């Protein structure tokens, strides 16, 4: 779903992934991603200050790329490269991406 110049969910990537692993595999992967990424985002969002964990951001980036959460992956990539990312901004983008997935 695109909002202005924002690509929350890459529909082409979702379709390709469904084609590669089938609908059952896709649903299983999606539920796993949502469960695990929600835990990571909650942990990172609870941080008050300091740099976000590179390991957590790397995990989120890889998972987001797999499922076509392009903007979330880009935010994680920028954080890994040293950019300051506010925990609240990460959480909001994750929530918006998750919600956009429901209509993708």
C-alpha cells in the first residue's frame, strides 16, 4: 500500500512470496514474523535513550525485506548505518506497516 511516497507494504513482493511458498507457508511465515517482530519492536520501543540494538535492527530489516515492508526495512538499514532512530518512530512505522498488510 502506498501512501504518498511511502511504501508500507510491497504488494509485488507479497505476491511473489505467496507464489514461492504457497498460501499455507505464507500464512505461517507471516504469523511468525508478526509475533517475533512485535516482541523486538516492543523491546526497542521501551528504550529511553541510546542507539538501538544492531542485532535487533538487523533481524527486523531481514524480516521486513522478506515480507515487503520496504519502509520498515529502510529505517532499519539507516539505523544500522548509524542514523539516529527514535524508538517511537520505529514502533509507529511497524504498526502502520502491519495495519497496511491487512489491506494488501
